[in-house]
C-alpha cells in the first residue's frame, strides 16, 4: 500500500500533539511538545533512530550526551542515534518545539 502525502495543522495548545507516525509514514515519527516553565521532557534516548528538534518559542537547554546547549526560537538541534538527551525549560515562558525522529541509515550501531 502506498503512503499518501498530507498536511496537518499545528494546534496552539499545552497538550502534546502527534504529527506523523507509522502507518502514515515509512518509519518517520514527529510531534509538537509544550514544556511549561521549569519542566523538562525527561532523559531518554531514541535508540537506533536519529532526531532533530525545531524550537518554535521559549528558551531552555538541550542536554545531549555530556554537553549542554542553549536553545530558543529559531534554533534546531541534531541528536545522533544511541544518545541520551533531555530538554529543559529554563525560562518563565513555555518552551515549544517539534521533534522529528527517523531510522538512521546505518542503524546507529555504536
């Protein structure tokens, strides 16, 4: 079965929004995240997948492996496979971003 193109609207909400995932994609997964001030998404890894984050508003920190990067509106981050990471909202306004996860071509073997 062929997968069809589609358009989806981002909602303006404090709730998590799933954007793309199988079976509407071949393995790509994406969502919109809203972090309240002082909160974080929780330390995790995307396993054999790679991930990109696109920051839409707010300020915070991306802790990727043993490095910490400042993040804010207009910035993106890349997270390699098998890499522990967390996103923290360090500001007094919401930190909103879109994550895009896809299978790594080499399987992310380390």
